[in-house]
C-alpha cells in the first residue's frame, strides 16, 4: 500500500469535484470513531459484492514493518439509513452510490460534512464495473488524504498538551520545532544526541534524534544511513543486560521512501529494531532529513516495544511526531 510521499496538499490532485461547504459559519460537532478506522456506507448488496471485497482488501492490507500482521486500517460497514441515524459524525467515511440514475462516475470529497475535520468521500457510478474502475484510480488518493488527516489530528493534540521540557530542548539547542506529547521524558542528551521515551509497565514508545554535518549525497544512501544509526544506537542506547544494545534489524525486510518533511527532502525507513544479545524487538520509523540551510542531516526515529500486542496506532503516533519536525533558520547549528 502506498505511503505518503509528500507533505504538500493532496487536495490539489485529481479530485473531480469538491463539495461546496454549505455548513458555512456553523460550528460542527466533534468526530467519533477510533483512529485509523474507515466507515464504508453502502447497501448490503454492494458490500457483499466484488466492490465491497475490493475496498476491504485494499484498506485492510497489512501495514508494512510490524512484527505481527495488522491491517493498515480497520474497515467498518453500515447501511445508509443507519449512517444518518447513528454514525453520521464518523471520522473517515466512504459512501458508495450505484444506479442508473447516477449522472456521471465521479469521486466527491468534503472535509467536514457532518463533523469537524471529518473526511468524507462519495463514490458514484452507474454500475459496478465503473465503480471498481473509479476506485482503482482514486484509492491511493483517498488513503493519503485519510492518513494526512489522522496525522494532523494527532499533532494538534500534541500541540495542546506538549512535553514542554523536551520540546524546549529541541528548539533552544537544535533549532527544531517538533510536536511531542506530554508523558515523554528525557533519558539521554549528549553530543547532539537525544533519547526520549514514554514508559509504562506494559509498553515503551521512544524517540531518538541526532544530527550530522552535511557532507554529500552518500549520507542518504539507505545502507549508509542505517549503519550510521546503528553506530549511534550502540553508543547511546544500552540493552537490559551487559554487552547488549539497540540496533536496526538489517535482515528483516525494510522499506525506504523518499518524501518531504515540511519542504525538506527526506528518506523515511520502516522496519524492525532489536536488542543485540537479548530478545527485545519491535517496529521503528526513521526519517533522515536534509536541512540544507543548516548544513546538517537530521536523523529522527520513533520505536515501539509492546510484546505480542497490536502496535499500529502506536507507530502512527510516533510517525506523527517525527513528521512534525520543522527546522528553524539560524546562522549556526550545533
């Protein structure tokens, strides 16, 4: 399943029609539903057809980089009559209409149809064949808009309830604006390296940051980037026993995607980390960011340790943090 490859507005892409926002000055209610849920509104006939299978299969594909298989989204279904009565304010909605009375095959979109920041999509077609073709053309666009919205919801919450000490450290010492929620504590800060985490008796969510002086393009070679991260992890992140340390798993499949982080070129890498000489492991997301004005390469990584349990939403929360990084112009960066 395609990941977000840029951070500029996807709404400029290929949407055939935008709903005019009739809500105007109205204050809409808040959204309902769990993060990373999609509600499909259609008749049972459509849902139980090849069209329903196509939607379920696309959005329920396993999210890459998790140790146990988890769907990219949780997909729910409801009939149109029940949608109006009970779940009209759901956060992410895809409504499907098929019939000979449909004027044209099209995708319509609105941000905030019945609730604030609700992502609402309407797929219309005269028959199932046209509908399947339309969805094939627009599926990645729909996915990317929903992913952007979910990330925005997270960072807005981080802004309201920040980890003030850690956020201030990034800004004052490293010229970086970053959204980190309260609960994250500073474990280690030395030699341009930060390790911060949120710890409970069940799980750990961690952030790792460091920066290097910019030399040349080889610093964005995937193998070189991962080797550099492993060098710093061994130096700064010890394991629970002697002669153990955190490392990126170079044997487990990983994926690297070019992207933009607030107008800065970056490479995002997903895979698994582990503890050398121990049994701890989990998923990570790593951003390697080019800050050309600051003459530096920024490495920002989020990781999760939560044995056996589902980790998708935790990874998404950490991804929102490292994707929030904005470099602050300065004549000198450390």
